[in-house]
């Protein structure tokens, strides 16, 4: 299987010399041919790219008073515009 | 000693002398194991004060260079310390230097560092194994008491096997990756090395545990008394499984050693059974395809702006990035190119998604195997250390060296390498256990040391 090396190198932001292009193209072809055994392996859909799901920490809702304090800090609105202190 | 004769005076070395002598040895390193020496290091306070630690140069130690064996990072200095290193220093270990490695961990021989290859202390004409080449050589040559490497596909077990020392790849998530320069984030983790199993168990006791700075660290219950404390408690009737696929294509001396170990365990009362694990044949392609993909993504940050050498002050972004990335070595470029290619939407299903499916199948197969067996036994490497330069020009020949180690990283399970022992080039025996059961693996490794060498 041929790898479109010029296109891939541009996306990967790697400048290749002519010699490197020739060598990497041949190596990529040989490596991917060697790995073709992977086709059709396993079950229909993979579960996750990681062997462990990331740990989700509990989401603790803030107290109502805290919410009000935060809302009070929002800039005042004048029509569709927000009024901010001078100097910002 | 005759009655009345005076005992000769004995001078005990204190931590200061021990560290000073270790630094002299490191400065005189002839194996190219160290890239940087911590010349002003002083013993840290703690129960292990005076003992020394070599740290692979892809783990951050504040104020010390962090090159990852790459010319791209030759002037980079770490701004913080990795959690694993922090926890070891808190026990009193002194970091005596940063060790050589294959560039960004891309290699299995220790020959792909931008700062030259590491030599195997057991035979300087041979490779020490990689990618934690300097860490393995440092412990084998007695330059440091312990070493901290990282294992993505066998990077600690391979040098342990080739250099005749002990290395453990802990369960994925047991040790924090904070401060480890990522290569393939779903496969890797910091991994301890020492001259014996007790040493790696002690390091694991210090390093293991949750870290809020690494969200995939496991919130597991600590082992009662610690890994080192429970090391001798392996059950007499250990159930050991040996996957037949792991006995194929071995060098004759490696197969002989493995079969002798199986016989010695059976003679000691263990139940040793060979069994089929056909999914193991998918491990090497699955590993490399996933590794390429994650590596290509991880390397995007080395663009000369966020990290890496910057081009001329007035250079444009594209010029800076191209100039910076041109300094990557051949294997790094090869992996970035392949990783970029196989994750393109036109071919992603054929390669990357197929590799993830294979990984699932392999992890499930290991899960089934551990319902029958306490641990799995296999050689660590299919052959002993090869000659410097023998495989470096052939990427497929180099990848083939990892065939027995990559499965553990794909499945996220613990695996350790312990020397078979005896004369000649070192050969490593590998034990694997269920995820989170690192103690079982350490106990089996310790059991082998006792079977081979006797002792309490």
C-alpha cells in the first residue's frame, strides 16, 4: 500500500529531503504490508482508545449564595450590550 | 579472632560519602549511560538517605536538563519535577543524573539517541536494550543503586533483560505519569529498575498511588504493609500459565532457559500449564499502529514555539516549525509520518480502528487467561543482547524485538523482567499478572530469585 508521502509530510509539518522521501516511502510500504494481519481483528467496535476510562471526579454544585454572588459580578446589560467599567 | 585480640576499626560510610563516591563513578561513566550528571547533588533526608537514583531523561527533574535524547530539546531545562521522582526523593533517594534513551523513547536498542548509543556493561560491543538504555546500564554497571525509566512497549523490561537487572512495568494507572514526556499516552508509565526484585518493590511502594495531576491514576487500596513487605508471601502452589505463542521463534538459549524455569517452578510445587493465546499474534501490529497514532499527536507540540529550538527571531511560523522538526531523528520522523497517515479519515478504519479492536480482543484474552492462572511466564526478549549496529538500519527487525513485551502495555497489566541467571549473556524471564495485581508479579519474580539462588 502506497503512502501519499508528500501530503502526509505537509500535514505532519516535516520537511523531507529527496533521499528521505524515497527511503520513508519504501519503509512505510513494507511496514504497513507487515501489519496487514490487523485487518478484521477483534470485535465490531472498539471500546475505548485507552485501557482505562479517565476518572470522573464528582461534580459538586455550588451553594445558592455562591451562585448569587457570581451572578452579581456579571456586567450590567444595556440592551444587547454589556456595560463594563471604564478602562477595560 | 583469638581471644583478647582487638577488632580492626571499621569506618562506616555516611550518606555524604556514599553520594560523593556515586557521583565520581557517574562522572567516569564509560557506557554513555548518563547524559547529565548532578554534580552538586547532596544526600536527601529520609529513610533511604545516601542511596542513589538515575532518572531517564524523559522524566522531569526541576532545574535539570530534559532532552528526551533529542537534538530538538538539547537546551531544554525542566521547570518542575515528575510526581514519581518527587515521591522517591521524599524517601531520601538522591538523583545523581539523567540517563540516555532512544530519542523520545522510539527504539528497542539504545542506539537512537541524538547523543550517541549506550553500551551494554555486560559486553560493550552489544546494545543495552531500549528505550531506557542508560537506566539499565547505570544499574548494571553499579553507577546508581536504582533507576527510574519508563515503559511504553517494553522499554524497561528490554534493557533489564539485556543488562541482567530487574525491571517492572507497573499496571497502567498505578504510578502517576505527571512529568513524563508523553510518547503514547495510553500505553506508557514510569517504571522502576534495580539489581533485584526487592529493589523494584521498594521503589513501587514509594511511587504508587493516586495523583490529582494524572486523571487516570488508580484509586486502589494500598497493599497492606507494602509490596516489599509482602514479597515473600507467594503461594506455594502458584498457578503459572505459559502462552505457547510466547515460546515461538526464540533463540535456542532463551527457549532452554524458559523451559528450565518452567521445570524448576513445577518441581517446587507450582502448577505450570502451556495454553494457546492466539490473540498474541495481533499484539505487535496493534501496538505499533496505536503507538504511531498517539506519538504523532504528542509530537505536535515540538514546533519551535511551545517547545524545541527556535529559529531566527524574525522567522515565520512555518519556517520555525520546519527548522525545528528537521532535527528529529529518522525513527521519530518515521513514526510521525506513519501516525499521521493511519489516522487520516480515508484509512483510519483500516489501520487505527482495527488496531483498537485488536487491543480489546487481546485484553479480553488476557482476562480469560487470568481466570485460570495467577501469573503468566514467558521470556522477556526473544534473544539475548545483539551487536551494536546489527538491527538499527532495519525498522521491522527492530520492531520484532518487542514481540513479547508489547502485549502487557496494550492490556494495561503489570509485567516484570528478572534475570534467568547463570553465565553468558543475560536472559530475562518475564512474569505478567492481572491489572492491579502487581504484587502477584513481584512475588513470582522473587520466587524465581529464590529458586535460582536460594536464600531466605
